[in-house]
């Protein structure tokens, strides 16, 4: 009799525990998700990357793992997720912005971030009015040439002489190195290496040219020791 009573109590307790757990699971089901900052990446893709599915419990949802997963997408620079119990999740993402374009030898265009990450194929969603890096020769441009070209653009951002908006395209050649073309058709050959020092010399040349009312058409600063300048007359 005693064992039967004990068994009945345990059974009742088990059923109650199961019902309570089921209630709790339903109570903590994620039903409200707020996504902020997503413009390029679709909200549905943010949810997929974060691992949020219908009926998922906020108790077992890991915000830190979801943040790490989101940041693996090249368009997402940063992600912050806040769980608001019992059933709300707020996702804030910081998207990367196209900094320039990269044209491959096959003619395909990609957006590059300021740090050089390939964000995706270029289209009209972000426009095409960016400086373009053109990979010449066989195969893709080396990462070193791409890094040097991005360094030139960052230097141009801080320049009062040759600005970022003045740059039309930068050609990347495995033999000739880097050649920059401006929107007003000037050409500057940088070659390879010592980009910062060469940029400083180019600024000096342009500044001096303006002081004597001349406009340079062509500058070759590829050599570490000499430079060539051709002027428009």
C-alpha cells in the first residue's frame, strides 16, 4: 500500500514537472525579434545566420555564438544581441560600407571594404561611383598590391592635394606595380614598395606644380631615386 501510494505521488509529480516544463518552454519561446541596422543583409538572412528558428527557446539561445556567426558574413562588421526575457531578442548589426571596387582579370566587379574584405559582387544597390582597382595580367592581383592600393586611397582621404574623390582607377600589375589615374586624366606610376614615401613625393610635386601655375599630366615616381614629370602646356 505504501509503495503504491509513493508510486502514485511520484507519477503525479513527474506529470506536473513535465507540464510545468512544457509551459515554461512555451513561455520562453522567441516570438518577437527586432533587427536594427540591416540594410544590405536581409532580415531573414540575419535570422538565419543568428540561428533563430520558429519555436526556439530564449533560454537555450546563445547570444555570443549568434554574434560570432553574424560577424562571419563579410557585410557585417559588428553585431550585438540582447535577450529580453521571456520571448524577445534584439539584434543590432553594423554593416560594412563599400570603399572601392575591384575588377578581376575576368571582368567581374566586387565591392571591397576599407580593410580590403571582398563584400560581394557590385550592383546598383550601392552604386558604382567608387575608385576602381583593376587587376591586370594573368590571375588575380596579389594581396600586397591590393593592400598598397588601399593604402593610397587612405592617404588620399587625408590629402588636400590629391583627394580620394579625385581618384578614378588604380591599375595593379604584377610587373609594373601600381598606376593611379585621376578623374581629370592624370597618370601617376608608383611602381612597387615604399608607397607612403612615394605618396609624399607626389604631393610635393603637385604642390610645386601649382605654385608655378603648371598642371602635371604624368608623374613617374616608381624609382626610389629619381622621378619623371610631364606637364600640360
